[in-house]
């Protein structure tokens, strides 16, 4: 029988880490192994200290030496140890040993689990704070299939012992939540930070799999990470799956396009096509080592103060269907996007944007929180030869096309703007398609709402087809069926 789920508890009555570990230990059916590499055996330590662990812990180990670890789990193709592939091998190996060594006939009610982590804590020079993979493979019924929760963390504390302690608390929260909150993954996610401050550790990727999580959309769970302040950004690959940002961005030339993409239009794709061509022709940009990122800020996902999750899913699906990598972020200002990318790459970067976006960048009100104001922000934004690829804007009233040569910024910003423009930081996109300049997402949405014809031509064909087939953005098939 599945484990009984206890009633929801108030945040002010959060169980202690000891009581969580003890509750697991006192459940006579939960039984498994712990394999922790790189930060001691901090998770299992909490279970030993809580008492009653003899019926829960089958084995605990730390194959800390690399040669010994390779002998147990095999050698990775990239010879790295703190990877998702390594973690999965650890989980598979340890679970296989449980099944081989424990006779089911003797223990018919046991719920097997395998907990593992492989991490690198802060280095001696304190320049690299460390990261790691944490995972759990487990059953909720004795004869059931295995379920899995895998997450990636980044340490923010400046002391290895503090990082170890935080990792141990996170491990207990994960195991406890997996058994007692698996029917509510969003709550399970929040409870991972019980007794942990968000500035101690960051969770930037999480994936749920297995029969009890068959209805979980991992992209929506990633959105929760950003929404709850557990990370600054998450990414989805073109196949619509969660991907680790560090893996996508590592040592890459990055071109970023920010927008609402509600929905993605022909003008968005024209910006992308032209800016990418300019970016790939830059010096020291290797086309084989370049990636384009379509970024949606969290502020663009809010509806009446709350995130409209379906709306988010619609946008992400459309972009991924066009073969794009999507990033959802908490960043309001562009310079923060650049700072984030620079954590993973020192190669050249580019930002593609429209005229209105560039004018906003030169608005001082966005930088009042910085001691150095707009100059500090621009120092971060345009470091290491970052360039802006500027897409022209057509004035609906006058028909005038605005580019870097005739746009108007605030008078106080005029000289600053000239400095960056005439130093080659702002590059005009000259081959913009004049046929799409008057296309706006809000216009498409209004046409769909008003049941007007012709909006399909404003979008990539596959996008329009998906909106109709899946009834996205308020489109309803019944509204377009011929009257009987």
C-alpha cells in the first residue's frame, strides 16, 4: 500500500531536520542506501544522529578516491565526476545491489530507495564555490516501479563545512518530501528549503520521473524554481526538456534575444535571423561554438500579480517547436543577463533587441538601486566587447523607420549613447524585412480575441498551426467552424 500522506502543515510548524530523519527511520518499510561523494556523508549523518537508523540504512559509503570510484561506477567518457551521468550510474548501481542482496520473500513490504550525491565544494582559494548533483530513486509501493528526483545545486556559502551542512539538510528534505509529499510536487519543491536560506544554496535544475510523477511537467517545475527565488534562470532545450544552464552556456559564444514572445511572430524570427548572421561574422566568434537563447523575463509572465503558468507553457512550447533554446529568468535589466552568462563563459556575447528596448536601457530609473547608477550598469553590460544588434522600428503614424542614427534618448543620456554607438557597440540590422516591421504580438492576440482573419500570416507557419490545433492564446476551434 502507498504510504499515507499526512495533512499539510503550516510554515510556522516546519518539522526539524532531526524529526524528519526520525520519521523516516521509524517507518519500518523504508529501506535503502546512501552514496555521497565530495562533501563527506552529510545526509546520512542526520539519519544516524536521529536514532532508529538500523532498520532504514542498508549501507552508506563514500567512494572518495577517483580510482576507487571508477572501479565501482565505471569511467565517464569526459572523465568528470560531478555530472548527472555519474549520479545516475551511482543510483543504478546501488539500487541493483539492494535488489541482488535483499530477498523479497523475506521482506515483502520493503520500500527500496537509493540516495546519492556527487559534489565539489568550495576550493581552497575560495574562487570557485562549487556545485553538485543530488538524486533519489525510490518506491512508494513494494511491488511498484521506481521513481526518481534529480536536481543540480550551486553552493553560495564561503566555507566548505557550511556547504556540507547545508547539503546534508537538503538531502533529508529531499528524502522526506519524496515519501510524504510526492502527491504535491510543488509543495515538495518548496519544502526542499526547510531550514535553509535561499542565499545558501541554489537549485537551478530539477527533474521528476517515474509513475507517480507521470503527470508532472518538468518545465513547470522549473518555473517554480524561478518563481520561488530558488534560482535566477532555468533553460529548456529545443526538445522541450529541462537542461542545466551551465552545460548549455559553458565556454560558448552567446546571442540572446529578449521578448514576451506572446506569441512568437515573424518579426521575432527576422530579428533572430539577421542578428545571428551579424553575430557569427564577428571576430573570434566560432559558429560551431555559438548558441542562441530566447529569453523571457519573469515580469513578462505575470497576470494580475500572479504567473499564468499555461501562458508560460504556450510560449515555451512554440519557441521550442521552432528549434530554439528558451531561458526563463528573474532578470529585469539586461546587464544582469550578461552577468549571468559571464558566470559560464568568457567568450563573445551579443544582444538582439528593438529600438524601444535600447531606449529603455538608457533610462536612468532602472539603475537607481546601483551605487554607480547607469555608469555601473553599462560597465557590466558592455564589458569584453559585447555588442547590441539593433532592429529598426517603424512609426505607425508617420511611417518613419527608426534606427540607431535617429532614435532619441533622454537629453542627459545623449552623450553616453553617442559614446557607445560610435565605438561600435550598437550595430544596426540593415536587412530587416520591411514587410514585417508593423507586426506586434499584441496585435496578433487582439485579432485572435476578435476572431479576425489574417493573423496566421504574421506568424511562422508551424506556430500558427500549433495555436489552432492546441487552442492557445484564447483561440477556440468552435468559433471558426462553419454554421450548420
